[in-house]
C-alpha cells in the first residue's frame, strides 16, 4: 500500500513538473539561439548538425532541455545562469518548440 502511495505522489509530482514549462518569447529566443552560437552545433533551425543533435521539431521536454543546457553530457559547453538566464533559456526553448517540421521529400518537387 505504501509503495502505491509513493508511486502516485511521484507520478503527480512528475506531471506537475511537466506542466511548469515556462512561457517564452520565440522571436527573442531565435536571437539568443544565434547570439549564444547554438546554431553552430544544432543548425540555424535546430535540425541538427554533425556536432549537435536535432532539437526541432518536437524538442525534448523542458526539464530535460534545461538540464542539458545547465549540466550537459558530452562535449556541449556548460551554460550557467549568469551567462544564459532562466528567462533566456525559456525563450530559446520557445524558439526551438516553435520550429515547424520540414516538408517530406515526397512533397518537394525537385526531389520527385
């Protein structure tokens, strides 16, 4: 019984955390994405490059994104809050989340 209660509390906390994705300004986020040179590894549209994974469309959840920026795995630089504020990070995430999916190859006339 106790295990079930603990599991329910953890699940509720997890859902609450996902609901706390901050709102951000995608236009400002695009500017910050360029200013902080995120584009050099992730591409200008976040579609990934040889040095960085694809971020868009459909980015990872906010918590994972923020954690990766603050405490990165691999060779990604560490972006501490004094250099990229939480507001800046929320705006960058808003930009990445707003990037639409590209067309399918079958929808591009030149590739038909």
